[in-house]
């Protein structure tokens, strides 16, 4: 069941009605049943992977709690304490390894398994990527690490924990929620609140319109250029990559708006995942606005442990003794680089994804290393530094750096990435193969992107759009609602179906 | 506390640490800044700040950072 379908809207409506109809104590069971129905309707086999993650992390967390208790009660000397800590760490690593291995098998070994099994079995063994596997594994393992660190107490009821892992709005493409923020909201049984329903519906409609009107309209022409880049001129390639940036943002953030809105109908607020990333004025800021829940996860569970690891800090300490900035910058630069390479590898197999990670790691580290030069430049231009023109320049510069990164992340191979870059730089013509988008579709994209840009600009200036709409004249609210609903339902009743979300199978 | 303030001013020139903003929650310092700061604090006060200490409450203000250092024996 796609979340951008009439069937999902029907399923969601029934779930919301039943949720508020049953007693508060039983409401979490409705969420669990709805999540089970949603995932099983997608694939019963894929549900086994989800169950494996939930069960292994549940048991791992309980064991962490038990070992921590023994550590407190039975450690008489520092050596005893260390022994218990070693046991806890070994157990943590085992559960991490089991789950990341499962992810790696689906992500990187499925093609290889199909090839190996072809001559051995009547039919080749094809492993389909389970829906949202990365997201629920990251979320569950984040909880496990928090239990290991003693930041959260392990949940003792397996079904309550299963709901945290399998809560259906987050299953398609996140966001990656934190246990301490989400779990209580799922379990407590929320009261009906008309504001939650109104806000949820607006957010869902907004997300659906971003996906339907912009992202899906751009899929075909962008794919066409990437598939036939050898026949395209550099100008067309650049246009396609810029359009891909817009498509990806509307696809991913639209999908997340939709599921956050759906979750809001139950009174459950999920993590924010985007904060108008294309308004960022530096690449560092871009990554704090794009896929924010993954960024938080990477920061807490990979970047900080790396940055505080003994081997890196031993080298940094030696460098700091020599004075200068190298000692100060060594740890953040190396850790950032590693984190971005991991993000690149997570995006999928292939060198282009690693190049994407290296590109972003180099930009982030480069910015840290070059900071004194940037500071001098800012001092030199004085008051002009804060001017509107400089702000626009920085925003456009950051956007162009993101565009260059997309040559890597969207291409199917590194040679394609470089081939497309070569044509953009050295053959900047219209070429024989145009960017095929009809006049009507151009108009739809232009008007929708114009509305999106205006709304984003207002939000950047602190306007809370849904509050502003709720204060508007009732006739205006009704008109806006009818227009948005007519577009969405008109789309479904006309028999269209949406393209799969880009991050759905990652 | 003076020593801490000196380190902070050297590392982050131009940042006013007493303007009432929470250093982490209000986005004054990023995770990259925190990592740089931790290295300096470990050296200067002979402490060992671990991942478990990296929570906003410990880094939101100069006094919170100072308390953390004192707690760790610095």
C-alpha cells in the first residue's frame, strides 16, 4: 500500500476513527494493529526482518539493563567494573553486528546472491529490499546504544517496544525517531484534539502536493537525461541536475510531511526532518537542515564516538603539542570525513556513492581548514558581509555545491558522474537531446515551485503557516482546503499513481 | 572559570557567551565546535570527557561546562 494512494487515505481514516473510539488504555494496541496491517499488506516476508530487528534489540536492551544492574551491585573494584563494562560492550557489538549485517546483505549482496543461486536453484534467489529497513534499524539501534549508555531504561513489554520500531507512519522513509521522544506518545493514548487533526490534514496535503505536482512531474524528464546523458548538451545536463535537486527535496520532504501529518492525526509528533535546506548559507548549515534525523543519529552514534576515540585523540594530542591549528582541526576533520563516507556507503553500493560522501566530507573539512581565510575576507568586506547580496550569494554558492554532489549521488556509476560533469563543463550547449517536459507540466512545476518558494521564504522569516491559515477568514480557509483536496483527490480519481519515493528502498 | 572563558574566547572569537543564549539548544555551537572544545578542555584541565558527557545540559553555558570539568576532577 503506497502512502500516496486513496487506499492509504482510507486505511488512515479508519485507523484514526477506531483509535479515538476505543478506551485510552487500548489506543496503543490500535496503533500496533494498524502498523502490523500496513506492513503485512506490503510484504509478510519483509515483516520477518522487522521482527528480527525488534526482537534482537529488545533482548539486547533487556540484557544491557540486567548487566548494568549487576555492574552496580557486584563491582567491588575498578577492575570488576571494567569487566562488566567489557561484557556490556561485547553484547552491544553483537546486536549491532547482527542488524548491520542483515542490512548489508540486502543492500550490497542481493545482486551477488542472485547470480550465485541462479545455476544452483530452479529460480534465482532475489532478495527484495524490505520497506524502510535502514530507518527502523537505525532507530532501534539508537535506542539500544542509549540503553548501553544508561540514558534510557529498557522497555520491558515486547509489544510496546515493537510499536516503537514498527509505528507505520515512520516505516516508509523515516524520520528516525528517538525513543525518549516518541515512545511515551505512542503508549500513553492521546486525547482527541481538533487542532491536531487540522494541522495533520494540512501537513499531509502540503506533502502530497509537493510530491504529486513537483517531484512526480520531474521524474520522467530527469531520468531521461540521466539515462541518455551522452546525447545531451551540458546545459541540458545542468538543468536536469538542478531539477533533480528540486525533485529529490519535494519527494523526500513531501513524503515526510505526509507521514508527520498522518502521525499528527493520532496526536503523535515525530521528528522534524527538513528545515528548508536550500536556504542554507554554508554546506555545514545545509547538513543541519537536510535529513535532520539521520544527521542527529550520525552525530550521536558515530561522529561523537569517533571524535572522542582514543586513537584519534592520541594523534590530535601530539599535533596540539606542536601548536598551530592542525591539532585542533585533526579530530573534527577526520571524523567528519569518515561520517560522510559512511553516509555515502549507506546510500547504496558503487563508487559514485562513496565519491558523494568524499565530496561532502571534503567540503566540510575544507571549510574548517579555510576558516581563517574566510574570516579575513569577512573582515575585509566589513559591513557588506551581512548585506542582502552576500546572503543571496552564499545561498546560491551552497546550492551549487549541493548540485555538484548530486552528479555523484544520482548517477548509476562514477564514470557516468564524471561524463556528465565533463559535458557540463566542456560542452555547454543545448545538444540534440532536450529536457522533455510539456508546456503544461512546466507551468505546473513553475507555479508549484513558486508557491513552495514563497511559503518557504515566509517560514524562514518566522511565519508559522498553519497558524496563519487557521487565523484567516473561514471562507479563505475553506477555499484553500477545497482547492488542495480537489487537486489530490482529482489526481487519484483520474487514475494516476505516484512514483515510488526515492528513499523508500534505501 | 577564567581559564575556561579564555579557552572559549580563543576558540570561538566573536561569540558572546553571556548573552543568555543556550550554547547548544540555541545553535551557538555546533557538534564540530563541541568536538574541538572537548580536545582543548581535556588537555587544559587533564580531564577525560567521554561520549556519555556529550549532552546539551553539560555544554549549554560556561557555568555548565565548568561544572562538568569540576565533576570530572579538573
